[in-house]
C-alpha cells in the first residue's frame, strides 16, 4: 500500500449514543474502588489493617459505592508466606477490618479463573460480608469463568466478569465471548484495558460492541482502565457517557504498572452530589502518598511504550523497579522482542 | 431545583464530525513542540545552549514540525537579570543555537500581548530565522492582539493567535472574539485550556464553536492543553479528530504546573510515518528526566484541584514548590478563596 492511501481528509461523522448530559447524574453509576486489589499488585498485597480501615472510612465519606478488598487466590497455588493477606482475602481478614465500621461501600473481591478454589473459598452469601464477586478471566478460560459465575450466583452474590486483555483478542471471538456472558447469570460485564493501549475512539468502539450484546441479556457494563498512555480517566469518561455503569478507580491511581483511573479524578467529574473528593485527600495524605517512598506506580515512559506496543506491562514493571540502562535501551529491548 | 431534576437517563446522540480515521494520517497536522517556551515557565527560561541544540536535533529526527524557542518578552518590562534568555529569545540567541544545525523543525516564538515590544523586537521575516509568531492574548487585550497579528503578517510571518483561559470567558464574547480573529490576517486560531479544566465533551463543544468561525475565514485550528486532570493528551486527540491541525506538545510533558500533552505520547498516536518516538527518548534520558531532580512539573493533586475548580494553577505551583500543610489543607485553602 502506498503512503498515499494512508492520507485522509475524509469527513466522517461518529455518532456517540450518550446517556445523560455533562450537568446531570445517572442513578445507574457505581464507582468501584479497587485500590487494595489492584494496588495489592504493587505492594505484594501487604496493607495493614489500619490503612484498610482508613480507606474504608474515606470511601464511605466520599460516597464511593464499592470497595474491592483483594483476590480470593488459592493457597494451594500461591504461598501465604510469599504474599500479603489481601491476595487471599479470607472472610476472617475482611470481617476483622470491617469490625465496628459504620455502614459504607459494598464489599467486592476478585477471583482469577484457574487460580482460585472458588467452590470452597467463596462462602455462601449468607455466611459472608462480601456483596460482589468479580471474576477475572482470559478468553481461553471461558468455560471455567462460566462455572465460577454460576457458582457465585448460586451462592447469592452479585457477580461481575472482567474479560482481561481485550486488546489482544480477535474481534469475532471477543464478540462471541461477550454474547455468551450476556446469556449467563452474570450481572455486570467489564471492558478491561489491561495493557493501557486504548484510545478514545477504540474505547467507544468496544463499548458499542459490548453494549449491543449486554443490552440483549439485560446486563450492565463496567470499565477497568490502565494509565499507560495517561488515558485511564479519559477512557473511563468515554465509556461512562456511552452508558457504562460500573467504573473502576483507585485512590491516587495506585495500581499495577502505570496504575488506574484515580478515584479523586472520577469523583471530581461525576455530578451526583453524594460524591465528595475531600475525604480521599486525607487518606492520600496519611497513607497513600507516603507509599510512594518505597513503591513504584504511575505513568512513566516504559509503561507508555508497552501501552503503545499493546503488550503486557511486565517488562516495564521490571525496569521501573530496577532500571537497567536508559529509556532508549528499554525501547530497543521492546523492539527486539516485537 | 430538586435533585430529581439532576438525574438523567436521557439518551442523546452527540455527533462528532471526524476528519480522517484511526488508521490514516492527515497532511494538515502539525506538531508544535513548545518544551522550551512552556517548560521555560518551570525553569525560569534557563536552558543551556547544549540542551536546546540536543532538543532541536531530537525533534528534527522525530519529525516534529515546529519547535517553539521562547517568549519575545519586553526587556523594559522584565529584567534580563531575573529571567533566562528564552524569556526574550533574541535573534542572536536563536541563531547561535541553530548555527550549523541540519535542517529541522520550523521555528516559533511567542509574544504576550502587552508584554512585548513587538514593533521593534520582532524583526522582518527576511532578517530572522523565525517562521511562526504566536500571539498569546487574554480576551480584554483583543485590540492589541489584532495589531500584533497585523504587524507580524506585514513583516512576513506565519501567525497564530492563542486566546488564553477560554474556560473563564463568557461564551457569547468568546464566539465574537474567535469571529474577529477569523476575519483577521491570522493563519491559526488556538483553543487554549490554560487551567486544565476541560473534559472531552467540553473540548468537542469548543472545537465545534471555533471550527464554525474558523472555516468562514479559512483559518486552521490549534489546541494547547494542560494536564491538570490527566486529560491533556486525551483532549488534544479529541480536538485533532474533529479537525484541529496544530497540536501543542512538550517533551516529557515539561511545562507550567501539571505540564502539557507529552510529545512522545502524541507521536505514538499519530499515524504519519514521518513521526518517530525513539529520538525523543534520548533527549529525555540525557536532558529532561534529569531536570526532575531540581524542577517540579507534572500531574499532582493540587493541580487536579485547581483544574476541577477551573482556577489559575498559581496556588498549586506555589504549594508544589514549597508545600505548606497537607493536600487536604490545600483543598481547604482553595475552598475559602472560592
């Protein structure tokens, strides 16, 4: 193809089917703060109870709808000696931090397909303080994910499915998978930009695709974005205005690699008067900003590059934690692997 | 108004008149790197010649279209003892750094209305290596700005007008001002988000307004964004896909307060094969990242708050350079002033 074919001044309307206006608020919107869970990937799931309790109180005062506490990882697969307690989020640990707390956000946990003993480790809802079970799956784990959805629904939970790394999945297969989830008992289907490679047009196009399937099954949509290209907040807004209801955020952007959409940015945008930014600043002041002294997360050039290349952030995380060579060297390394 | 009136599930299509597609490139697009000029507001306009030359070479290899060198500030108003040389960008200084350089980006300077001796300090184009004169103006300085446009056009330059702090201007007056510029001899009219307060819907709405006026006068549009809410890149993309041609960026986001749209993010997005990210990484490695040891810029909570409040970043810049109290204290201070 000659480069002439790539030149375009074509005018083409893109129609955004917006729900709501910039001044209204939508009663279907739920902010899900996953600071402990996605941030756990930064701190190896070590957060002491005092911090988790302070965060719970802050989210409660801020009006945040859900607080995700961690993974329900299998202790047969992952050693409790090697990970902090929020890798496993036992009922006992959750109840201890929530003990004596005033009413606040609903509680969510995440279970990775094939990395969890969900039959035994996820209790019946009647025996648990957890409200929402989120199942994270790659597309090839779909049959397991469907069984996990059924298991959690049968136990009485609200259930969400996070189909990871959507940017690497063949479009036809993705549409089929979303259709299968739309036919399942799941409540919420998440668009997940694991590699932080989406631009706004791409986000809108995915939301359109997911939405048409989700509507058929009466499901709600969610979005989980990463900030590799400084677009986590922006993509979350685009998904929101196109009708996505569940918005994943983390306080101060604390999350794997480049981190996530900041809860405090999102609450500043949302018009529902129940949301407040100030309580989050206090927990940032006291607990999350001080973490920056020892832990690394947030936008940086290596994360930008893995986002631009649409690859897993792992090499960037490795570089940021122990830089070997310059940014240019890192780029050259990625090019060699490409 | 009861809160019920604020609840909305209304479906309303927003039609984006896009120019081009995600896979094509637009021959009208110009990337204007203003690292030295907007970054000068961070370094007090002190950049040594070696760094400026390295940046010029990097931008040249990266395919960037314009390099902005600094302001043409009046030495009668600003003391040369108190500011680095890029506050004044004399022809002599510009020629010295460009001496022996291979052909590269076109050269731009900025002149602030009422802070420049443009009649004398802007030479005739035939006597200067500058290609583009950009005039920065507040709306109340419009008559001066028009005289500056005429002066620069008469001298033979390409001329752009940057109408600052658009988010604080009455909508009717803004439309009138853009209409007046569209009738002038200016070549490019810039939408400027000085306070970093725009969201994508707002950006699209402003671009629509500017575009309808600009088209009548046969003018091109430009965008200059700030990153207070991590939306500089995203807003620049939105303006671009709606037909904006001139895109302001800075390497590593170096610019006042929360900084700007990163040049390296923008070049990663643009599909024109003449743009390359790698040369920018080298100048980041060697000159710009090391600046972070002594200078402060880039997204942080106080900039987010001034963006959310739609106020000038000055209090946030002051806090970041000399923090007094917590983020919460800073928030409380802003609320008192509001």
